């Protein structure tokens, strides 16, 4: 097998997360802690923790906030070779504010990501030699939903990485605040013929793709419809309270026509739930 420079390359938005101290409210707190995040960065970071070589393609403002995120990417052992810096006067980083929940109050997320630098990414900013450099490429429905520019580029990347011999992994990761289910379904159907690995929730199977039957039935139907898909994974979370969750998952491996069901992790003490689904994808 040909040796590649990377085991995984991802494409997506890297954001600035601002959080008040635990149990404080966004609208009352005077101090916020900043973090770097984003689905594709979380996955790349998780895979790098497993000892594999990862990189992320993203676009950041050419200022101190962009530098902060770049430094966090590097400290996660993710290559920053493919960060594109936006030097335009209106360049900005996507921001979200996350407030931890405390029963009965649910966690709260407030987004301020519209017109962020990545939403204006241009195809010519992507080096064409990147497509032969990785064993696997990963992106998510969030990236497809951000803008017409990210959607068109992500679809083109999927096709080019696939043509270069990479496996393609995709997480539906539906966000109702970014797009509606009909648009999501129509768009995602364009890339399903190119996927090797699909992450999708049971809810998205039923609501977005109108599948019926058991979860196992729906997994098999996806693989019959799209024979290229080799593995489908669905996680399931039960929220007992904001700080106590139970978690399980089901994986279908088409080659063996076999399902693997994880025994539930019950009553987990939640330290920070942000990125936990991405950690699952990374594993």
C-alpha cells in the first residue's frame, strides 16, 4: 500500500467558543473562557490522539483570533499546513457562546458565525496536490450548510479525494439553525454515492431520509441503495439531566453483514458535552 503523508484530512469551520464560568448565565456573566473548536477540528484532534497523522483545511481571519485558533490546532497535533488566512478588511471568525446547563435549565448555545471567513472560501485557494496526500477525507453536514461556497467546494473535494484513492467519511450532523431538512437531504444525496463511512442518527434516518423500520433495517437499506457505503454508525444519547447522560451506539459493517451494538454507558458524569459526538466519529 502506498504511504500517504496523512491518515486523515478534514475540511470545515474552526470557531471561537466563549463560555461563562460553570453555572453562570451568558446574559449575566462578566467573564468568558475562550476555546477553539468545530466538528472537523474535533475529529482531527481525536484521531491525532490515536497516534495518526491529521490535517485540517479551514479559513481564518488574518488577525490575533486567527492566530489563537492556529496555535490551538498545532497544539492538538493537527497539521496547520492547509490553513488559509483571510486578509480582507471584513474577515472574521465564527463565534459561539456556550452556557452549561444545570437541571432543570438546559444548556444554551448562541451562534454568531454568519459571514465568517470560511463562508467565502474560493476553490483556487486549495492546493491541487492535496488530494493525493491522505488515506481518508472527512467532512460534515455543518460544512455543507454554511454557505454556497463551502457546499460547492466540499462536494468537489469529496469527488477529488475519492478519485485520488482516499476513503470518504461523512457525518450528517444536522443543525436546524443552519438549513432545513429538505435542502439537507437533497444536498447530501449528491455525495452518498461517494461515501465509504456514514455517520447518521436514527432521527435523521427517519425524518430527513424518510426511512422506516428498525435502525438495522435502515442501515441495510442505505447500503442497498448505495453499495459504496461500507460502514454506517449511529450513536444514541439519553439525557437524564444536563450533567448526567447515557450513551450507546450501533455500527453496521456491510462486508460481514453484521451489527455491533455497544453496551450503554449509563449515568455518565458530563464534564463538557461539546464535541462528544465528534470524539465518537474519531474513534
